[in-house]
């Protein structure tokens, strides 16, 4: 198989972790007899510096020609004085999601037994580790709803407006993704909302309940308000399996999930939609869950595992290369189990650098 990929490293630690991930991706594909055809393009702050905007036209064109996007991280203090709509994350990730209709974000939360001490949760509550996944609706809700404005008022005050909008059809299509995910795991699905306050959440709960009852009576469905879900996620994360959330709630809860799993540096994600690539599989954008981490950029200390595991998700979802994806997952777990870890998961032991961690995973493929 020939894999055409658009590589968008981004800003600060983005190029560093991408540099550690690409040799792993190249090696596992070469071993399987596949051809990797990739090109690298600026995005985020790098896009602003080079082309004057966070998502340059040439970058978007390259993404459109590719089968998938492997994304790094964007943003940072260098561009924080720009108007909000022009800042790296808002002006690159959101347009990419909208352009390619990437409505489903899949973010696994995995804490292997070898990393239990990295979690802030009491060890006895997570004795067998943590294994969950968050399915987040990605193109609706407050982040995309219109009108969206900030207006000076006649009395001198200032009013800001964001609009939350959800349609039944949007809720049903993300529920279908959650059902498929639950069926591949333990057939348990938790839907998160705020139906005691928000009209959108009332529709969310009714739609999810009716859709699961009709389409997937084999799935055990439960519901939690988002504030309770946040509390339970800290209290007993091992009890969670598949979470289904709207856009903003998923953004918040999946970062909390990362914290209880020990480090943002370990969490990958996939953003998928209805668009197919030339192999007839979902076109997707794959990226680490963490940000660009300006404070540690250039120091060779960032954890590249989330970027490496995002590449594995890409092989699985956009190319159907499950054996190669499994090989990468296993190599990361083996590296960690053997005590080779970056500073965020080293527990005071001698830490490996970004490049050294990537090389260790590569050696264990």
C-alpha cells in the first residue's frame, strides 16, 4: 500500500515530537512492504510566520491531496497578541475540522500498570490500570455556533456572545461512532450532558437514549451530568469505558482523563468524519492530546509517545493497517515497561530525552 500523508509539525515541541515519531512510522511501514509518501507543511504559528495565516492555502491544498494528516501542536506566547480569530489554534485546527467535516474525535485514555505511580489517583483505585476512550462531537456546540461576537454597549459595558447549537442529526451520527466503539470493547456507553440546565443537553440526552434503544439495544447506556462525570472521573477512573460527549464537555473531560492517566504526553487522538480517502477509508487528522509546551521546547525533554501513538491510530483508522498499529502500540508499552521514560513519567529516575525515547521505541518494534 502507498500511504500519502500531510505532515504538519506546528510550533515549539511540535517539530521535536514529530521528528521522533516519523522514524518509527517509516520503519514499521517498510517492514510491512508499504510505501510512505509524505510532505511537510507549516501550520499554526509557523504558518503565520511563513505565509501570514495559521492555515496557509498551500498547506490546506496539500492536506486535500493526502490520505490523512499527521498533526503536531500549535500555538504559544509568540502569537498571543493577535486577534482571537487569527491565533494559531483557532485559525488552523477549527478550519481543518470544518473543511474536512471531522465531526468525531476519538481520544483513548490508557494508563498501563507500569505507569500507575504517574497518576494522581490513589493506586488502590487503579490497581489494574486505566483503559477508556472519549468520543467527542467535534464540529458543533459553542465552538462553532453563530452568532459569536463581542459588542461594546451604549452604557460603556461590553457584551460577549457565544451560541451553542446542536441538531438531532449531529447527535445521532456521533452516537453511531460511540456505539461502534463500545461494541468493539465492553458494550458499555456513558453519555455526558447538562440536561438539567441546557436545552441542547435535553435534546442530546433524548436523542442518545432513543438512538441507542433503537439501533443498539445490546449496548448498556447510562447518563451523567458533566459536573458529576468530572468528579467521578477523578474518584474512580477505572470504572469508565466509553464516554460520549458534546464538543466543549469533551474538550474539558478528555484533558482531565489525560491527567488521571498520568501525562498528556501519553495521549493520542484521531479526528474523523464521513470523507473517505483514496483507499476508501476515513480521512482523518491525528494529533497528540497535549499542546505546544513552549516552556520545554528545544530542550529535548518532551514526551514523543502521544505523537507516536497518534501515528498508530492513523495506520489503524485511515489505512486499515492493524498489525502495524499494534506493533507501534506494543513497542511503546515495552519501552515504558523496561523503564525508559521521559521526565514527565520518570518518577525521579534518570529521564530519557525526546530523541532517545523515540529511538528506544524504534528499537523495540
